[in-house]
């Protein structure tokens, strides 16, 4: 652990520099770097860290190793809200887009838990995944329908695949505050999550208020997932795969695992954006496509090896 964190930070710095200097430059080199590439790179760091930590919180709080913002519908709910607000009020500011993403993520979460709890018996991880998958598909289809019907801009359509293109400093301000607040909440919950991982009965016996802990986890997840969607659209598989990678590196103790999850997620998005900008230049491959290309094989490998 002592050598892993400095290594991940060094990789983060190298990837950040690579994102800043890679690509064609014109006469206003530093202006291009400071006004376009730097906010985009910082957005990649924020989105990657937010989705990875949100996935980790969801997997521990639900006891479900397949939980993630994309699989349980939070990404789709946040994106549908952004699309609807963008269609109703074109040119709306980033503050209201971020707020609508938060509301959409919260409503999607409530809908999924309500749907999964409708059947008789306990709320099982399998039932939660099935409800989340169904709701996610429904919300994603509605978002696509609204996007096509109202003939929304190319930037908004590209969000369907997850994209960091066209971000400026003003777009980062509100989501950055939400991500920082969500990350602070996640780290503050680390010791409680260790108890929660023991099971509800054991955690309650050790003095943990299980329901309150889950409530705070859900609040942090909604903030993190909503802010990530407001910046980059519904990027998938980061929240699903990264926590399992971190677990294999440092184990399940959250005080050790959480910073590794955060840095791995940030590095993954920075790398995906770097590859996406240069793979088919001058065109771009959205980061959501690249994370899916990496995430699906890794997830299947983990599943095959019995790691999930």
C-alpha cells in the first residue's frame, strides 16, 4: 500500500501531462492548453474518481458485487433528467444541469429500490440487479427518444456514449463541488462500511446504525453519479470494475481501499480520454465506448475466475 499510492499518483501526473501536451497546437498554445485541455483533463479525473468510489459504496452498502451507478440505473436516471431539462430549456446553465442530474439519479435510485421491494420476501442482491437493469434500459430508451425527438445538439447526443468533449471551466465548477462533497462523505463512511460488510446482524451488534449508514451512502452515491453524468454523460463499467481491481490489490479494508479506488478510477478515465482523442484523430472516440471495451473483458475475466 505504501508504494502503491505514490505509484498511482505518479501515473496520474504523467497521464495528466500527456493529456495536456498531446494533439495539434497552433499559435495560442498555452491558451488552448489552459482553456480547453486542462478543464477536460480535470473533468476526466473527477468523473473517474466519482464513478469508481460510487461503485465501491454501492457494492459494500448493498452487499452486491455487481452494483454500480450504470447497472443500477443511476447513470440512466441522471442522463434522462439532463436530456429533458436540455430539451425544455435550451442553453440552460451548468448549475441547473448538475441539479437536474442529481434529481434524476435520486429518483432512479428510489424507483429501483421500490420496484425490487415490491415482490414478497427480502430485498436480495439478485432482485436489485434485475430491477436496476430493467429500469436502466427503460430510462436509457426514454433518453434516446427525447434526444432524437427534439433534435438536440451534437454535444448532447454524444453524451449518450459518454463524452468529455467541449467542456470549459464554467462546466466544472458545480460538479467539482459535488464530487468533492461526495468523496469526503465516502471517506468519512469508511469505518462504518467495514462494519457493514460483516452483515446487518453483526454490524448492528457492534453498534452500527445500518439504515442511517445506508442512507448516507445513497446520498454520497447520488452526488457522485449525478455530478459525473452532468460532466460526461452515462459512462459505464468504471464503477463496476475498478472496486474489484482495488480489492485484488489491497484487500477489503475501506480505509486502505478507498484511495486506491479513487486513483484507479481517475487514471482509467484519463487514459481512456487520451486514447479516445488520438485513436482516430481528428475525430474522437467517446470515453464511454473505451471504458466499455476495457470493462466488459475485465468483468468477464473476474466472473470466470470466481472473483465476483
